[in-house]
C-alpha cells in the first residue's frame, strides 16, 4: 500500500478553499482593528513600582456570595490577561459570575531598575503587601489565593511562609517537582550556569524566553501553526481570537535578573522546594506548613508542566483537606479552550465557597 | 537509490574567500609597514600610505588591478552574483528540473538529497575556525605598551567569541543530525506506512503528517542528555562572550564620560537595598503602632469627606437658627 495517494479532485478543492480563505483572511486582517488585552472591568486599588493590584468588577446583577476575597497570582512570564482573554473565555469573569470577589496582581514590565529584585522581594514584599491590602479592604483576617503556573509556585511558597494570612490555596498548572521525567524545560537548563548567564545578560529578555518555549515544538509552532491558520482566516471572530492568542504569546515581559536566577537555580536545577531545602529571605519554605485546604488543578496534556510535576504537591502538604481536579487539556487550553469556562471557574468557585466562611 | 545532487562546494568556496580576504589584508598591512619604515612616502603623508594599503588589499581580494576605480563595487557584485549563481545551481540540482517523477519518487529523492546535504555538516571536522583561525595568533600574544589592558581585553573577547563559534557548531551539528533522522523517519513512513494508516490524499495531509513525524523525532532528541549538554555548553559560552563584550562596551562608554552599565547596576543595587530597608522599617513601625494600640490615621479622601459633611451639618444648623430668628 502506498502512503501517498493523491486525488486530483481533493487537491483542487483544497487549493480552491485555501485560496478563498487566504484572500478573505487578508481582508479580515486589514479590518480587524485593535486587539484587546483583557475584557473584564477593574479598579486599580494598589500600586507599587510597576506592580498594580486589580480589583475586578462583577457584571451588574451578579452577587458576590463569597465574602472571602481571592487573590490571583499570575506568573512573571507572560501577561496575566490570559485569564481574561475574551468575553466567552475568561476565567476571571467565570469566577466573578460564580460569586467570587477577585483581585489580581499585574506585575508590569520589568526593566533594568528591577535587575536586583529577588524572590524574597517578590514573595515576602510585593505579594505580602498585596495580601495585606486585600485583608484591610475586606476586613478579613485570611484571604483565598489562586496561583497560575509559576504564580502557583509562588502562591504555594507564600502560603507555606504566611499560612496565618491564607484561608485556602488553589494551584493551577503549577510545577512543584521540577525534575519529573518528562519535564523537557527542566532538562534544558540543567547544564546552564545561571550565575554567568544573568551576570552577562542582566535581565532575561522576554523574546529569548518566547524562543525557548516555541522551540519545544518548532515544527508545529513555527511552521504548521501559520500554514493551518488559514483555516480560520475567513471567520473574523475566529481570526480575532487567533490574533489575541498570538498577541498574548509574544507579549512577554523581561524577567528581573536576580529573581530569574534564583527561580531557575533553586527550583529547576536544585529542586529545593520539593526536597524541603528552600529558604526565601528569612523563611524556611516547608510544604508541610501548609495546613489550609488545597485544590490542585492540573491539565492532563500539559507539555510545559507535566501532571506529575503538579501532583507532587499531594504528598508534601501538611493539609488534610487536599483535592485535585483534572482538566483534560493543555497548559493554555485550561484557560482558552471552549470547555474551560464551563468546567474550571465553576469548580474552583464551588470549592472556594465551601471552604470560606 | 542514488542521489544526483553533487556535494556542495559552497562551504569550501566560502573558506577560500575568507582565506584570500585575510591574506590580502595581512599582505597590504606588511606593505604599509615596510613603506613606512623605508620612508617611501614623505613624513606626514599618512593618508597616501593608508590609501595604498586599502587599494592593495582590495586588489588582492578581487584579483584586479589597483587602478580599477570600481573595485569595491566589483567586489560586492562578485560576492552576490557568485552566491546567487550557487543558490540557483542548488535549486536546480534539488528540483531535478525537467524530470517527470511520481510524488513518492520525488519525496524519496528529495529525502536522499537532504540526507547528503545534512551529512556534509554532520561529518565535517568541526567548526571551520578549527582549521583556519586567522586571528587566533594575534589574540594569543600578550599586550604591549600603554594600551596593553585594552589589547588584552579585546584579545580575550576574540577568544571567547571563537570558542562560542566552535561550541555553537557542535549544537548545530546535533540539529543537523536530527534533521536527517526526521528525514529518514519520513522516508520510512513513505516506504512502509503503518497498516492502519489512511493514504495521504492532499498536499495539506502530507504536510501535516510530515510535521507530526518530524516533531516526534525532534521531541525525543530535545529530551536527551546529548542535547542538554550541547545546549548548556552553547549558552555558557555565549554568556562568557557577552560578559566580555559588556566590559568592552563599558570601557568605550567610560572614554566618552558616559555612565557605564557597571555603574548603573551599582546604583540599582543600592536602590533595591534601600527599598528593602524602607519596607522593613514600615512594617516594623506598623507593628509598633499596633502594639501601642494607636488608631490608623484616616486616609486623606475619607478625611475630606468628613470635613465636608461636618460643614454641611453646621450650615444646616445655622440656617435653621436663622429661620427661627426670623420668626
């Protein structure tokens, strides 16, 4: 049997359809207009350096049923509007619609003035002050915290250091064990001298990070994605959604050098967190000190944070109230797939509301 | 299966050109030095000596006479038209123009050609700099004279750049190897497709299958120890090179009395420490106030609201009194 059996009629049809979509798509791209970065209205309630703390506003008529506010801590890599990328694919909106009171940290764009900010400053400085602001505004002693990816690692460490301020912890696609077998990203950095790299580069360029992520699947992400993009080009809405993702993917801030160096050395290379060897500032970070309820949300087809990397949290937390939620999708799909808004925010909201007074 | 593609001479021609470039430059510089020592030109006629040196260099590059007024333009034209001719030859050899073949024959022949081309990279003796490093000799000589520190700095920069090139070559050899393996996996699929595989009926289907197979081969290599080492070595070599480049840049900035990166980093370090100290003091102050039971000062906006409200109340009372008075 031959692997190739070209059919003239199918080729002709494919070529005609491809050409039509491409032509329509070029016109659609010209008429696209501005691409939004976030759709849910918010108020900036606190600023410090480049950090802004957003307090999101629920739609009119939506009641905030959970009086314990939640703080969303996004990663330093990429921008947080992924969680609010479009009207029908917004995790933030989903949480608001399900009665949560949502705050989010926007880290801004680091520059050379941030070169020497370390993890202690980010966690025990910025995050801690944001938590205090929310506690003061809400009158609550403890708040809920939800961390995304690297933000989840930060949230986990923060909870371990400041358990007295946290009511419940939610981690989403969060790496805890950085040396699981299928963690390609971790393998790539094992032989890199981080001290030398950061000393030479200062801050780490967001463009270099993008290149690294794209190189995990170069044939698909550098080539096939743009060939197959034509399939959606004739649909203005679908094309705009594609372009929103494209904008987000390549909108990567530079990474503050010291924090980046510490994160890669202590977590990726030395795996200190899961080995109970991590110290941040004056705190020993021990996962067993996390005694509040924990919900660990992971994606079954996550190529960036393989499930075992997230699931390692189960055996390490001191909390007796630990649950997992598996989303059948990828690292990004957990936010932007069509199923995500129906599954993820309702699950998280229901869980948080049950754990909050 | 025999491939009709001749092994590329592009890399050898490139090396020959580089060699000719450096040899002609060195010869021209020797002539310059000799002419200067032998007082061929009157004292102070530096411009004439320099002109002669460049003309000789370019003539050596081009193989033309020193009186050719357009040899710079000719040099560029030769380089580009040579490169263009080579490219067109390569395309013709790949496409096998004029030959009628079935799609799978074409795909397999193309695969064989790629195999040969990538094999040339893989089987080479390493980075070209290993066989011909024109500035290595100069970079190895210790600096002399008042500018010796600068000479040593530039020599070190060159050495680090050269090492980076060599290490990068190893990385790209690895990528070439994977390109070949992906190619072979694709050929295997074409020759022996899985029993349950549907035939590929359109160019898009062929393309998507090629992507899938190639990605699988690449992913396996990307997770390997070999890749980890090659990648790490390349990044580390680049860091070393960039670090030295920063020193050179700082030295130039310093000469122009402009702030250097080192100085700015020092300032940022001080400021970061001050911010930390400031935050720690604020926290301590807050704790002390809490311990003393001191009330938190009302924020300015709220204070303004209270003042306005108080004034409104006073005004209301005054009006009421006035009205009563009128009675």
